[in-house]
């Protein structure tokens, strides 16, 4: 625990007049999209088959038991039938949609809540370290975290029943976070014009009668329907391995397999970095390697942190793509990341690359605007897109860029504040 003086030494921007003291605790920052991707890549390394843009349109039944899924390729429109001994519905916000299709949405059900984060440049919010604080209005927890020359702040927690695919920031969301920041850090004086980017996510929580969005438990539960559909809902990202262990153990038991789970001994793709004790040494060593290849220290450190133990694959591409880089008028590092993403991370659209593979839409949005045309041109040529496809993917990316910066018109939103 820290007294007032020591708190202000660590973070001078914190409001003084109501400050009594503070505490220090350890927490981990994560990139949810990269984490999900590395889990998938490790699963594929171990024999799984992963598909991208594959939507479950319905179930296949034999004698009342679910035996497969009708799958639609979102990009081509083609339909496929996939069969399995057991079907697991781990679809997050869409869990109840699939339970409805199965006719088994009974008893407990999901209550979705929305969380928004805002990103500002550190010159406008020069935070020295991550800070957790409570809001003045409703006592909710808010985090402000420095990252890559930016500071991001969040999150909101409001009931939600709108578009599940594209949840967006609203003016109320934005103003709520700005007000919270300006209350706790009064000299910062953030305004809407300071917001460089934002992102929005949904929490698939299990409904609890009479509780506000923030009060609902993050506990996960497994549901088994009469047809044999296995669903898992609730939970939160930090507990993803325990949730996976529970559901896989459940399926294994259903199949008569009693082998012990080994998740506690599995390193994810990119995770061979010497463990937490040696991670910083790994970063320093690989950063120096990147600088020898012509990267700045900042560039090298960023990609080492982004790709972890897979960084050598980026560096290998970097060594060999000089001619291509000039041909396509793309920076060599960007091209190496794009080539790696297309070859090993199922990048099939520009939005895949700039959003879910690099996070650049959130933490380097001007860079995205600068290079989006060249990236679209490279992907169009490499993937043999038609003119219509190329234009569609450009529009999709421009839409994401727009809503990263701008709130959804309140008249178009069905969000419930709770």
C-alpha cells in the first residue's frame, strides 16, 4: 500500500484533493485478437482443422440427435455440411442464437453487455503507468493503460441488444469515459476531439434477475440439450483456459475418454520466449536482431512483442522481400507482416490485417490510413480479386476506420443503458 505522497510520485496526474492513498498490484495486459489467433495456430499445430469466415447456419439431426452443422462460407456463399461425434456451441454472444435453432433455449439465458475503450495519444494523456480507478458517477472500475505511445481507457458496461457483429461506440459511451478520465485526472482535460480510435466488445454473461450490467457474475456454465448439443456460456477472457479445460473434459467424458487434460503444460504458438522470467531478455535480443535488419528500435520492439516466438518468421521474410517491397511500394516490415498473415494467419481481407492481426486500427490509425490503398492493391493482385471484391473490401475497411473514430448515431442504436 502507498500513502498519498508515494501515489503522486508514481502517477502525478491523479487527482489530489480527494486522494488518501493507493495500492500496487500485478495484472497482465493482453491483446485478445492475437491471443485467440495463437490459440488457434497451436491447435492446428496439434492436428485441429480451423476455418475462417465459416458461419454455422443450422444443425443436422439424425433421430433427434445433433450430428453435424450446416456451414456457410461467408466470402463465397457456398454451403457445406460438417459432421462430428459431438457438437460444441462456444459461440460467445451467439450462444443463444444457436440454442434457439436447436430448440433448447430454456431456463438460463444470455444477457449481453457492451464494453467500449477509447484511445488517445500519450501527448494528450501522458500516463506513466497503468492505473485502475472508480468512476465518480456509479463507482464502476475503469482502467487507463499506456501502450505504444498511446493511452487507452475503458471500459463501459451497458446492457446491449443491437448488432452482434458490429457493436459500436456511441456518444454516451464516449462521454462517459471522457468524464471519468477528467474527474480522476483533472489536468488532462480530454475532449471528444482527442479520441484517435476506439473499440467495442460484447460480454456474453448469464442473466441474473434484478442485477445491473456490472453486478452480473462472470461465471461460466455448461448446458447439454436433449439433442446432445453442448453449449458453454458466461466467463471472461482471463479464465479461457479453465473454461476450455472444463468443456473439453466434458466432451472427452461423453466420448469415454478419461485422459487427463494437459493445458497446464502447453505453450501457445509464439510462446517459446523463455517464460516470464526470461521474456525481457528475449525481447532485448530479438529487438537487436531486428535493428540489424534495418528496423528502428521502436519498430523492432513492437513486432517482437506482437509475434513473440514467431518473430523469426517475420525476420526471414524481411530478409528476402526487398525487391517485392519496392515493386509494391510497401515498407519491407509491413509487407513481411502482411505476407506472414496471409500465409499463416488466415488474413483474407485488409480489415483482417489492420484490425485483428496487428491492432493497428486502434493504436496506429494514421499508419492504416497511409498504407491501406497499397495493402488493398497487393492483396487484390495476390488473391486475384475481381473489381467488385476489391471495392467491397475497401469499403469494409473504410467503415471500420470511420467507426473507430466516430460514434454511432444514437438514433440508429438500440443500446440499453443499465
